C-alpha cells in the first residue's frame, strides 16, 4: 500500500491502537507448571508429561523463577507489582490445550499500570503528519524531540500464563484451518511460561506500534527474560486497531490483527487495517468487531470465521493452587538488581562517549550490540568509542546484514575491531586500508594486525621518508610547482596524488598534505 494513502487517511482519521504482546520466558529451564524442559524445536511431543498433557488428576506446581521474571519485567516497565495475586482458569475448547482450559491470570495480574517511552524519528514522523507535521500532537502526550518526537505508551498489565501447544493444519492455506484435510498437534510448547503484556490504547500510528514493540523487545533482551524471536514465535504481537474521525471522543470499533511475524509485518498490517477501516467508514459502512489474519504474502488482512470468535471464557480461580502474597522486601530486592536498561544505556553513551543520539540509541537498543561495543571500547579506550561505533554501525553492520548473521556469530570479534580501530587511530594504516583489512578479517577471521603485517600494508607517517618522496615529485614537475607558487594553490591536490601513487597509497594522508604544502612554499 502506498505510504501517502496512509498519510491521507490519517489526516482525516485518528487511528487508535493497543498491542497485546506475548513473550515466552525462555530464561527458565522448565515449563510453568511441570518439570518439562523449555526449548525450541525438536521432535513433536517429546517434551511432555501428564501435567502439560492435561491428564486427569495431574497437579500444577508453579515455576517460581517464571513469576520472578514476570515481576522483573514489570519493574523494568514502571509497573506496580501486586502484593496479592493468583491464577485463574480460562476455559476454552480447542485441541491445542488438552485440559480444555489455560491457566492464566484474570483480575489479579502480577504487574499493572506501567509505561515505556518511545522515540519516533525519520520517516515515521510523517505518519503523525495529521497536523501537517506540526507539533504538538493531539492525543496522548507526545513531546517534540530532535526533529522527531517522544511519546509515552501506557501498559495496562503484564500477566503470566502457560503457552498452548502448536497446531499444524495440513493442507490449509497460510497455516489456517480452512481447507485443511487434517490437523496435527505438538505439545512441546504447551506449558511454556508466557508473559502477556497489554498496552493502553495510546498508540496512534503504525510506526509508534513498531517502536513500542521494539522497545519492549530491547528491554526484555537487556533483562535476559526471553530470546524474543518473532520468527520462532517466542515473541508474538497482536494489534487492536480502530479509527475515528479526528475530533471524535468516542473510540471506534476495533479489530484485532494477528499473525505478524516481523516488526515490518506489524507496521504494514496496522497500516493496511487503518486504511481498510477508513475506506469502510467513508463508504458508509461500519467496522465489524472481529479477529483478522495478516497475510504477509498478499499484504492484506482477512477475517477469521466468526465461529472461531465466540468467547466466553468463564474465568474462575484456579483451585489447584493457592493465591500468592509477595513481600515488599522481595520486590525491592528484585528492583535493586535490575540491570541498566536501553534508555539509560543510550543516555550514558551520549554523556560518556559523546556518541550522536541516533548511534547511541542503535547500539543500546540491541543488547548483543551494546555488549560488543562496550567490550571493544574497554580494550581500545573511551576516546575511541566514536570510531568503534562508526565501524559497528557502518562496515560491520553491512557485513552482518550481507552474511545474514547476528553479531554474536561475527568473525570480527570485539577484540579484533578494537585492534583495527587502534591501528587507524595510531596512524599505522589509513581509513582506506582499514576497509580492506576489515573485509579480509571478516572473511578469514585473521587478526587485523596480522593482516597488516602479512600484506606489508603499514602506513608511512615518518616525515623524513615522506619528505624525500615529495621532493622527488616536485623536482619531476617543475612547471606545476611554479604555477602553485604563482598562486594556483589548488595544485596541492595534484602533488598529494602523485606522492600517494609513489608510496602505493601507504603515505599518511595528513602528513603528506602537510609536507607537500610546506615544501612547495
Ligand atoms: P477485549 O475485551 O476485546 O480483549 P480489552 O479491553 O481487553 O479488549 O483490550 C484489548 C486491547 O485492545 C488493549 O491493548 C486495548 O488497549 C486495546 N483496545 C481497546 N479498545 C480499543 C479500541 N477501541 N481501539 C483500539 N484498541 C483498543
Ligand atoms: Zn510437562
Ligand atoms: Mg482482553
């Protein structure tokens, strides 16, 4: 869908979006109510026991570590932590949950009333161009900042539940049940601890939704609570979307969009849904309250059969488990142990290393990048943090992208990047040479120092050696030297080029420049 189509719609309609984000707690060893291991993949139905298979009479035992992780997640997102809480049974009949109910939480979630701040810049600002790009915005608090804006998104609650099994509808299109000949079920995932975060309807654009989900992912990664893989399904985001005419105070009817397995899909599905609803309203129709399925291939949402929709969960307190009461001291101790979170890290990178905000945010947002950056800076020195960041966000990012690998799999380790930056900063090699060294290190895994040695690449900074070459070049070009002295100072570049050619690119450019000018004058 064309971007300007969304912008056009958003000038007349205000979109209201709330996200429901399910994250598997992969930091724990065992499932939520039994001792089966938590892992991804493997032969179907091999990590199961009577409890997670819902055998009659099997009794759940809550996983304390999973509850602790949920409280930590709540503390990291400014939530209030319940001092009194319990699990409820959510009844539904579907083969992915053999008990015919899911143990979840209802009116007493572990965490409630939090928020995170998001920053929107670049192209994303245009989606808030409802007022011709003029700030401040209507709606929830949005503060102009660095050509973009910052907005606070409320978190209604974070509760803990057990994940369901996985259904495979054989022969169904897009993995859906419609048209399938039969269905298979794998209970390996059933019972994995699952945090469900529900946001307030504070989100106003697809880009804000993406930034919110990304910010949460980066917080979860910093905490270490989950691996947050949208492809593998350990982080799943559903979007509730409605539109209303600008100026209207009542919320419109929402649809809930599912099946987005990347941040881009999340953005595009919401954008599609906003335009679809606005078109409906423009045509005099009305929005149906329903669950819709995002088809990433066709780039559109479609309604699920309404039969899959009828919900009456008949929640009641889980009778096989007593309620929980938490000590304030226990909560305080967890709060004290919270690690540095991405926003604080970003601000520290700006204050401590003078990184540009955009670079600081990019490094701090991805825990693995931040660790790599800090390791490299510790080795090469804080005064070299900026070149380290530039290399990471430039050549290294491009290389990882092209190779399709994560930074932890990079052949160029933090220690190697620190060494490379050191070689540039102390003048051993030029920036241009460094690019070649980096490329070779990335493909062979050899240390930058060894590559420079083996290729005889050392940059010459020795003034007397450079002076000798400059003298011979000047002697070989008496006419140009005379013109330079007659006022054509632009010819300095010509001499620098000649000298660099003589030195096969190994002259230190700054020194060559200086010597050329000095000896010509
Ligand atoms: P439901 O009862 O349908 O599950 P909830 O009130 O529990 O609805 O809200 C679920 C999610 O939908 C929350 O993230 C909430 O912010 C969001 N939401 C609620 N009403 C709307 C609306 N009219 N438009 C968009 N999002 C909404
Ligand atoms: Zn089990
Ligand atoms: Mg709900």
